[in-house]
C-alpha cells in the first residue's frame, strides 16, 4: 500500500508570518547562523576578535570596528552597548526573512544565565529565534555551576557600579539553590504578543496587547 502525502490546496490559507513589509513561512527549512557568522556576513566584523578575553571583551576594539562601517560609537559606550547597536542596525533586519532564523553561539560575555560551550569556552549555549527581523524567542542551556554563576554576578555588580555608581545585592537564594543541585536543563522564552503580531501582520505591539499599558 502506497501512502500519499497530503498537499495544501491552492486555496488553503497562507501560513506566512508578516511584519513591516517582510514575510516568512515557518514550514520552510529554518536557517541557522552563529553570532560570529552574522556579524561577519552583515557587518563585516570579526566579533570574536574584539573579545581576546572572552569574559571581558574589549570595547575599544569593537568601537573601532563599528566606526569603520559607519555605526558611530558614543562616549561611554561599553562592549555590550556597541554589540546591540550593531545588531539592531545592521544584522536584525536580515534575520528570519522568508524563513525563521536561529541565531546561536553567543559570546561568553552575553551568556546571561547560560552555560559555556564545553568545546569552545569563548561561547555560550544560547540562541534566539528571529522571524521577519523580529526577535521572537530567547533560549539557553541553564548554567548549573554555582561558583561560576557567583563570579558572573560579582562581575556584573562591578560593571554596574562603574557605570551607575550603585548596584544590587546578590541573589543568595538563587545561588543557594544552585549549590543544592540543579540537573542539566534548558528553557526557551517565547514572546506571545510578538507571535500574535507576526500572525496578524501588525506593525506595533500596542495593536495586539490584550490589556492597555499604563
């Protein structure tokens, strides 16, 4: 007996997701792109070369690279600020066009709560999903090493104190939970309102919010 695969009819509703003049079909093969590949392809920047010390990337190196492509650094910009400005201006508009894009292998300094890649300590096990140039989801393998998480929190405290003159207390309850033991796990946060935007073709998130924002 031969099994036939059902084909969509010509008058079937479109599965295209739309946002600000772009469209993508989630049924098409998803694209996969590392952060380093995205910066090289769309901005001509060797991103990892600007982080010779992965946990402490060099803002001056990234500022020079940004200036070469016409993305103006501002006084006081740190590496993370420059990273997001380049990502927003030069890279995000190209992601998830015609099909969703998985952007993965974030630099270690952008790890948030994600663990390092065991085969490349410059990178973190984190990815984001983009559709039509819009970030839809953020995911990572959870960091379960309490000592490394404490070190990251302390480094972030020092950075915020340098930038703003004050910082926040460590989340000792969270660190104690990690010390108690957390099995290997991962998670993904999906922006439901953004998904509704893509499904309806709305240009602004205010058009799809179920309750007014005060």
